[in-house]
């Protein structure tokens, strides 16, 4: 699901579909030493990423 699709569903009050994590995709290449190495300049997709775990 794209960020725009996610935003549209939220704005319309629609339920969000469940998505499975595909471990074959690996971790983010910018995740270094247990933190985001580009946090200050991260793209919108990262800024909009939701987590159920408190950072």
C-alpha cells in the first residue's frame, strides 16, 4: 500500500487492510547500529510510517 492510499483510507474513515511483513525484503538499508542513519532527512514514507512499538 502506498502512503497516498493509506492517507486516503484514513481520511475516508475506511478500515485499513492487514499487511504481512515479507522478511525476504530484509531490513531498511538505512537502519545502522539499531537506529535510523538518515532520520533528520528521512523521506515522507518513513515519516508517515506507523509503529505499535514506542521508540
